């Protein structure tokens, strides 16, 4: 079968985005707007004149910075969609504003910053109180950031 | 002087707009009448002398003639006349007097408006006068006035309708803010519908000529020059700027549905004229469209870079065809919800009347060759006109399909594409496989061309399927068009007889295979369209087939779904690769398809579909664990459960329902384990995700609870032979699942989340349901949960919308009754209800509240009073003792005495409760506003 999907290859060399027809995007999905990976928070269509063709109006929020981006394009166009990955790591310690995280394979990563804002304070507080927490890390277009925490089971 | 006169007119208008209500009407009715905008004049007999005196109406006509140039006063005087035009009721001693009055009035009206040029400010008023006359006076009174007078009246109506229609079109071109002529035109067209709907009082053909005129003028206003006057102003053709149209703008077929329904009805009355007219207008435009597209294609071939030439010619053609198809659709068929629409009798008669002159074979040839010009077929004039009109639309459709094949999609109008499939859907519902049993007599051309077991119907089904495929292959970018297209597909398979034909078509099987393989272009379709497509494919599977074919069909449609899904999730390293984009897409597509399958549930297929879906649900729970980090997937998984519960729970027997309850419970457990204590980055998008999860979970719980209200499963017949014996060991009940769910939701709910109105309403709906259905479970709740539930109720009563407040009040009654039953005076619920007594008491006596809530509040109040009589007396005492004004004190004391007089001592008994509610109404009327804190 020609259209069979190959699940066996790993993601080495996988591109960080893939194209998708504008009309097939969905609210709460992801899209690249102005070069930034965004979560689609609003999607509407319009047309020029009664017999015109549809255009899609997208509003997205940068998944890392929270900044808002907008774009409008013909609905037949392809847009880039970022590959999004999420991983849970156990928090080992916080040092100089960086997180030390234990991966599933037992390696330690120390390249992720403690996020700013509420979540960062929360992580720090839990860590200082000696609680065991898991940190969810989201990765897209070779950028990574902690996005959530939950107590270890 | 003139301002005095204006006051006089305004006063007269007020008097004539009085509501003459019978004295003993309930408060609810009074409120209803007071809120209604249009009051018809129905005075008592005592007004006979004043109003039936013909000099009164003459006076108003004279007044109007004198002041009509002053637009303010003219509106008042016309309103007075409109009120007089609605005169009815006991004021008329007999029918004769009513006839005299009407004749006199119409004479006055005609004298006033004939021969004058109507001012803009008069249009709406005049149309109200006419509309009132036609609505209020019975048909037999209308026909009893001198026939010449009646004819002049109808002619005048025709003239006004056409003229207002033209002015309305002008208003649209000039983009006026205040569309007075459009409003007047709407009203007159509506009056026509009222007038002709009950036409047995008039001799046959009486309205035909008038209908022709109104119909022609409607068509004329909507066609471009030279046939019509669209966009024409006094200074020539207005060049309308191409404006941006948002998706929220209603389609013309909905926005103008009332107008189109009237025009369609008039078209049926004058079928002899209108059907051939529409046919020739459409056929002519098909030829032109075809020519235009060919020319553009050649231009493109000659110089591919020529790009966008002027599109005006094409756009004009599209707009013409758009309106012609809409009118044709409304003329040929009705849109009915749920029931089978019938071929309109006028159309049937028209076809039968001419069937002797018709050559059936040529008719079938015209129908079966949409690619050829109708006039190129020998003997084309001896064909059934109704079928020829249909075939004219098919010709438009064919030009469109060919343009798609020639890669000219960018030149086509998606709007016209929508019109075509909308028409075909409407037509197919009514005409395709026409059921002869439903009609007294049936037209031979119809039964030959579209009857059951005819080549014609088989051909059309094949053609429609081709159309659907052609559209879906290119219109993935036009969501509305794709949606209308799949709706046509659903229409073709939702009735068994049609589905039987559909599954004989090869293209149907191709569609099924193509969709199952998830290859382009079908996988570009938006998710709602894909769901509907899946629904259609499943519905088609329940058509009549031999066992082998059926087996093969399901192998093509459903099995690939299962196989692909299992192949993905059973891979050894699935948890590691689950975040890969292809894997995620595969999972998303499967979940979407499951929602579509659930949507296809009907009573006769639920057994098969439930078993099929149940296997998936179990696996979906595993997915919840794997994708716990991926909110959009979690969301979709919950949605699958919501859909299955929504569509299927009402049909499930005890043990199947149990399976579903168990699955839902496990789902909730996993969700809770992964989300309690979870904190996310405070981006607005994250909050919305949580909101959506919670909303879906509440929907799921409400759906599960709905089984307590709506249950079609009493015999369990659909599952016969599959039940593993009586479910003696009930492990889970709906109550357990729902209460568990609530337990889970409550800690996640926050006052911030309650600011989402949909979420708030859904939440309160759910807890009210629970209190109503399982009041006995409430006292058994864990303390925390119990407390937050009571707090939610209090919050709902005091600081939410009135709708939520009403829900909370409704929840109190069963809770108080539960307490009374249990007879424990120290339980937390008992103490809580005591607190609620004070809340409801304050609400009724001290606060301004919505009167609609009095009933719900009253019921809750009475039950609470029964439960806590001593506390109630105390509340009354405290309130009275705080009054300093002896008059108010006395009034209040009397009112409270009267309130409980009929129910002392208060007991939980329906009769007493009703008596109390009645006294409460009096109590509210008497002292309701007395203590309101301002």
C-alpha cells in the first residue's frame, strides 16, 4: 500500500513543521504564524463578494511567549503546522535559574530554564518545600519550555 | 396649532391601541399581552356606537389625506387606520355589519391611495393596514363585499406589492440603513401567503393573474439587465463595490426565506406561467455560463498569465442563477423538519393536466442528458415542464462539474455550488422515489421518471452521487459548500428506500474506500464535514443488501478504521512515538470518525454500532493515559464519550448501559488522576482548554443522567440474543458515575470558570438534575463534596443569572422533601435547608426578583416552611418587629396571616401546596414591593 504510514522510523531528521491546507486547520490546533509556533484560538472565514472564494482568518497565541499573532489567507493555501512534542520529566533540582530534569531513560537534562511568571514561582515553591513534582515540557520548532507541573504519583 | 393636532393624533393612536382584556385574566396573560407589540383592536360591545359610525373611519382617512406630507404625523394617522383595520370581536353584532364595515373601509383606503404617489414614510403604515385587514377579517367576509370592490382591492394590493418590491431593491443597492420598503414588501408578501393559502373561498384562477405579476416583478428585481433591473438606479447601473462578507452573514436562502416562501407559493398558483418562465431563464443562462467559461478557458490557454480578467459578466450570471435556483427550490418543494415533505398539490395538478400532451421518452431524454442543450433535443417542447425545470438545474450543475474537471474551479462561484446542492437536497427529499400511496392521484411523468424501481430514479441517484464526489474532490477549502454537499449525501441515505439505490452505485463504494484510506482530497475536509461523511457512510450500511455484500461493505467502511487504529496503538513502542505527528494525526482522524459513527445511531442500528464503538471506548481510555500531556487529544477523547452517550444511552438496556457507565467511570478516574493538582502555565489558551474539558465532562454526565427521563429501551428488543442474562450483580449505577464525576469536577471548578456562561449553565443544570433524580444520595456525600454542592447552590441563588437562580430553586424542593422523609433533625442537609429557608424568604419578601421565578421560589419556599415551621415563624416575627410604621406593620401581619391561612399547619400535600402557591401570588401582589431594599 502506497499510502501506508511508516511508524518505525524515528524522528531523526524529521522537519519541525509540515504543511496543511488552511481549511483543514482546527481551533485549538497549532499553526506557524509569522514564523512562530502558535495555538489557534480563533478561526473564521470570509469572502470578497457573494461569489468570491473563502479566506481564512487565523488568530493564534505563541505557545512559548503568549504573544498574539494574526493572519489571513485564501483557504486553499497551505500553512505550516509545527510538530509539537510533550514530555514529562521528574524535577531533581533548580540551579541558577535552570531546571535539572530526569528523563525516562535515566539521563539528566540541565538545559531548560525555570519559566517566568506564576508557573516558575510554583515550581520553585514546590521544590523548596521538598515536594516531588513532574514537569511537562513542550517542544516545537527547536524551542523548549516547561508548561505545566503536577505532583508525582 | 400643528403640534396640538399631533398630540391629538398620538392620543387617538393610544386609545385605538388599548388592550381590551377580560377582567379576570391571570397575571401571566396580562404580562403576555403587555409585552406583545401588535395589539389588535377588540373592544367591548359598548364601543359599538362610537366605532361603527362610518364617519369615524372617514374622519381618519380625511385626516391622513390632509397631513400625509408630514412624515411624523402621517405615521400616527396610518397607525390609527391600521388599528381600525384590525377591528374585530363582540363589537360586530352580526356578519352583515362586519361586511359593511370592511366594504366601507376598503373604499376609504382605495380612495386615499389610488392615484397618489406614496411617500417613503407611508409604505410601512399602508402595508400594516392591508396586512391587518387580510389577517383579521375571515375569508367569507372578504368575499361577501361587492365583487368589484374586492377586485379593485386585490389589484391595488398587487400594484403596491410590485412597486414596494422595486423600491426595496433600490434601497438595497443604495445600502440604506432604514429599509422601510423592504419591511413593507415583507409584510405584503406575507399577506399574500395568508390570502392564497385558504383559496377555496375564491373561484379557481382568481389570483392567477395577480400571482403572475408579483412573481414577475420579484424575478425582475433579482435579475441583471436586460431581463431585470438588479442594481439599477436612476443614474444607470450602480457598480457595487465588492464587500467583505463574513461567515456570520446569513445565506440569502435563510435571510429571505419568508419572501421566498411567499413567492414560491404564488409561483405554484400561477404554475402555468412561472414554471416555463423559470425554465427558459435558467436554460438561457446555462448556455451563457457555458460559453463564458469556455472563452475564459481559451484565454487562459492562450496566455496563462492573463490572470484575473474582469469578473463582472460571470458574477452577474452567478447572481442571476443564484436567485433563479432559490426561487425554483421554494416553488417546487417545501422544507419540512422530520416529516416526509409532499409534492405541492398545485405542482402535481399542473403536471397531470398536461401529461396527455407530453412525450415521456423525450422527457426522460431531457432529464438524462444534462450535458446537452435542452433545445437540441428533438421534440423538446413536448416534455413535462416540471421535469424540464429540474433538468435545467441539473444542466447548471453539469456545467459546474465540467468546469471542475477542466480545472477552472477558481472561476466558479462557491455560492452557486451551494445553491445547486441545496436545491438537489430539497428536491430529492420530496420527489425522489415518490411514494404513490401518499397521493390521491399521481402524475405519470413523475412516477415514470422518479418512481420506485425505475431507471430514472437509479440514474438520478447515480448522478447526485457523482455530484457529491465531484464537489468533495475540490471544495475542501469551501467549508459551507462541503457542508451542504455532505448534507445532500445524508439525505440520500437516511431513508432506507433511497439508500437501497445508493449502495448499488459503484461510486458510493469508491467514496467509502477513498474515505477509509484517508487519502487526499477527502482528508483535507474540515472535521465537522468528515464526521458527517462518516455518518452518511454508516447510514448507507444499513440499506438492504445480501449478507455477503453487507459483510463486504463493513469490511470496506468500518474495518479499516479498527485495523489502522489497533495497528497504531498496539505497537511496542507506541508510548514513545505517540507524539510523532503522523501518529497523532492517525489518532485524531480515528476519534473524529468515531464521533461520526455515533451520530449515525438510529433505533435499528444501535445494537451493531454500540458494540463496535464499545471496543474503541475501552482503548480510548488507554489513550487518555498516553496522551495525558496533550490537551487537544484528551479533549477529543472525551468528546467521543459525550457523543456515544448522547446518541445511544436512551436505547441501551440495563447491561449495555452498565458497560457504558463503567467505561465512563474509568475515563473520569483516569482524567482525574492526571489532572488533579496539575498546574499549567497561565496562558489564556490553557484556561480555555480546561474549560472545554470540564464542559464536555458535564455534558457527558448530563447525557448519562438523561436516561432517567428518556428511555426507549424497555423491551431491550434491539439487543435480543446478546444480553448475557439479567444483570443481577449491578456493579455501577448512573448515580455512581454522575456523583463520582461531580466529585471530580467540583475541585476543578472555580468562580473564574463559572464566568463562562455556557459552562455555568451546564454546571447548574447538572447539579439540579442530580438533586431532582437522586435526592437520597445527597446526604451520603463526603463532607467536602456536600459542602461545596451547598455552596454552589447558594452562589447560584444569590449571584448568578436568573436562569441559574431558577435552576437552584428547583433543586431545593426535592432536597427539602428528602429531609422530611428522612426525619433526621441534625443531619447536615437538614441544617443546610434551614439556611436556604432564610435565603428564599429574603428573596421573596425583601428583594426585587423576576416574577417568572415566583413559582419555583414558591414551591421551594413552601416545602422549606413545612420542614422548618418554627424557624419560619421566627423569621416572620423578626421582620414584623423591625417595622416602625404601624400601617405597614398591620398590612404585613395581615398578609402573612392570609398567606398561611389555607395551609395551617403546613404539610407536604399537593392540594395544600397549590393553595399556598395561590395565596403567595396574592401575597406578592399585595406586599411584594413594600419592603424591597432600594
